[in-house]
C-alpha cells in the first residue's frame, strides 16, 4: 500500500501548497472561486478536510467551472457537499 500524499509533510506546508494551488489553477475563473475559499478555510481544516479539498482540486478546471456555474451536475463520485460549500461561500462573498 502506498503512503498517503502527505506522509511526513507538515500540515502548515501542505496548507501553503494548497493555497498556492487554489490561486494558480490555470483559469482565472477558478482562481477567483478557489483562491478566496482557500484563504478563508485552509487554516481551519485538518487532514481529513484537506484530503477532501485536494481531491476536488484534482478535477479539471473546465469540469469544476461547469459544476460551479450550474451548467452540469457534478458526477456522483465527486464531493458534492464540499462543492456546495465552495459555491455557497462564493455567493456569500460576491
């Protein structure tokens, strides 16, 4: 069995890496959705929540944008609860 992605990684380093990744997605639209969410939530998240967010951030920007914009429903294997939290945060801060 392979070790987890964060094996031996300090949680502060992991949070910084994820914050950078949230702000540098490749599309400005997703930067503006995930970046502020990461700034507001990463320091409150422990390893389980970071795992969930990281799995969601592994999705393609084009797919994430369609789900965030409500153009397509997210697939059943996607963390719809976390995606909903991200969408609600974005709507609240607009």
